[in-house]
């Protein structure tokens, strides 16, 4: 048995981390006409891609506490971002009276990917958002980009240079789709 310095083999055996833009993923899957089963997705990431840590970035809304707990119980590391109600803001593009809650997580996702880099050997970006182009470029240059998982075929053209890394989740619908359980009838 050897003590002291770790050799480089130990460093190479670090896990794969996933960084999930939950809003982009959820809306993209819904646009493709289905709902994600989040527990199946976490298992899919672990079993097919060796993901040891799956960071999910979400804008915080108090009414969604149960959902955050369920996601955590399913194996996600939840990173909550404070949200801003923009319903009274003149800058919003929506003319509806419905409240618009913004919780842009892009900076947090990139920050965590950089901050956690010593702890992983490969990273998966889960988003079709072109704002992550710089992160994809950096990870590829460092030899750490494993995949970019997009919700569907409508991902940013900025990600086209990384086509060989793209995994379209709409093509995994049979494996990942959530089915509502039928409600039991009362007698």
C-alpha cells in the first residue's frame, strides 16, 4: 500500500457532472409534446453517461417547495436562484396580465461548472441555449466536454460547432417520458 501523493490515475477517475438548465430543458421537452420523468432522467444520466453529480438550476418560487424536494430525492443537486416578478415591468414583451417570473440561471450554471471543475473529469451541459457556447468552448479546450444534451431539434445555432457532442433528448422520449398514473375510482 502506498501513502502520500496521489498519482495522476486517481485524477482521471473523477466522475462526470451534469449541469442542467431546468427551464430550457422543461420548456423544450414540453414543446416537443411530452413531459419528462425526472427520476427516469436521473437514472438515465447515471447509467448511460456515468453522471455522479447532476446539478439542476432553477428559479425559486415558494409554491414549488414540494417539487424541489422531489427532485432532490430523485438524486439532483438543486441550485435555486432568486426570481424577479417582472409583471409590472415595461421591459417585458408580454402584453398579458399574467405575472412573469424570471429566474435566469445562466451565470450560476457557468459558475458551478467552473467552480466544480477540479472534482470532475467530464461535464455534460443540458440546455439548448446558445448562452452556454463559451462554456462548451472552454470545456472542449480543456478536454472535459462529454456532451451537450438539448431538449429537442430547436437548439441554438451557436452550438452547431459542437454537433458531435449533441444528444437530442426528444429522441429518447420512450425512455424518459412521464406518464400520469390513472386516478383510482372511489366505490
